[in-house]
C-alpha cells in the first residue's frame, strides 16, 4: 500500500503520455475494467504485446472507496492513495508511456459504491480522475458536469467514433430488490419511474449531437452493462425507460455502426440483441483485470453469446479490418492472452 503522504504529487506518473492522432486509422483497441490497486497487478506486458493503438479503462480503475475489505465511502485521501498506488505500478507506467489511454469511471473510482448523483464529493473526484488520466486543461469535459466525452479517429471511410458515457454523475437512485441475493434480483429491480434518469438531460442532448456526427463505426463505452438482462446488479435495464431512449436515439439519429463496450461485472461475455433494435446491437463486457469473481448463481440471458460468463482475469480487444469490413470483439485471458470469448461481425451488418 502507498503511504498517504505521497498522494497527489505521485498520483500522476512522470512518464510521457502519448496521444492518438485523430487522423490515425484505428485498427486495434484494448480495454479492461475492475482493477484493484491493492491486489497483484495484472500482467500489463500481455496487453502491451498485443500492440493496441489505444487502451481504454472502463471503470473501477481503482478501488477508491475502500481500504482492504473495509468500505470507507467517499474519501479524497483514499482516492488519492488509490490512484498513487496504480500510478506506482511499473507495468502500468510502461503501458502508459507507450499507449494512449482513455478512461471512464464506475462506482468505486467515483468514490461511492453503487453511487449516482448523490455523491457529495463528485466534483473533487472528477478533478482527481481528470488529472490522473491527463485530460487536457482545455477539454470541454473539465468545464461541464460529468466526465463524458467523445472523439473521432481516422479518414472518411475508416472513421471510428468513441463515445465515453458517464453512468454515475447524473444517475437517479435505483430501486432496491425485494428479494435480496435471489438470482436475477440480487441488488436492484427495474424501475419504470419516468422521472428517473441514467445520463441526465445535458448528457442526453450531447449524446444525440455525437450520434449525428458522420462515422463508419462507433464504440459506445458504458461502465455498466447495456444489453445484459440476466442479473440484478447494476445495468441499464434497471432504468428501462433509459434503455428504450438509447435505442430510440440511435434509430432517430440514423447512427450506423454502434457497438457497446462495458465492464463492472468481474466476469466477461459477449452479447447480441435484435429485439426492437434498428440493426443488431453487440456488446463486449471485459472484467476484471485482476479481481475476477466466479458465481454459482445461474445467469440466464438469451442475448449472451458463447456460453457461460468467463470468471477469470481478462481484457478485451476490438480489432477492425477496414479492408474486409470486419470487426473482431474478443476476450483474452490474463496473464497468457488466450481468446476465451468473442464474436466477429461485418460492419455492413450495423446499418439502418
């Protein structure tokens, strides 16, 4: 554990942080989530060896709301300590010096377990998050509420849009389960209250603007799962009106090429949904980088591809063959990089 006295000065590694040129044709992206800075670090070299052009951290990038097994809730000293511990990992420093990083947060790096808009320290948490991940001082994200942002890479015909959503800052309180720990109702149940929101109106307006930007392929990054239905943990389905709104917005904006990436679950899987969607929706969930959890509870989800959830440590890869018009979505094991889940699809399939 890193001593508290190191804190902010060491929270940001001194190594240079490369940036991805917007003109670059992107073909390889790695991503992962749920990184406990107090546990044995993942073998970062396995990710580096795949030569991704970008690495995305999809939340719970540190566990800033706990010390060991003790939950402490929103605590800025603990938050700075957690980031300092991650920044001190030699493998992470090496990855960071070679590969551009984009990040979203989830509840544990947000500082409040299962938390939403009620977090009293979210402004301070955002500042620490943005500084650690080297968000430019003139980035619009710095000036507005929330941590959402987007970018487009590559020339016409190979444009990849990456949309990073904030599923914490604006989110309304979720409806607690009426049958604790029962499969499918472990913590939360769907809430049809029209007054509740996941993204908040400002982020919804922004998302509509982004989806109207021209792009051949779009990765919508959500810290929590979008398509999964078979569990009662945090997911978009807890607020079904918001999930419906997302589908409707993709349809109304005529946004082609949408693929969802998510984390949070401490296990990995691929999903495909065709019911009520303008074209098949795919999602790849990668979790955890170093804290996988196996569950004996059944999780029945007809949208999940490739059998059972994968509980071991893992990371995700998005590989794009622009010449053939094919996208490969793969889950790879840590530490050895073996493919255990995934799906390949044609970009032409993702069209209105």
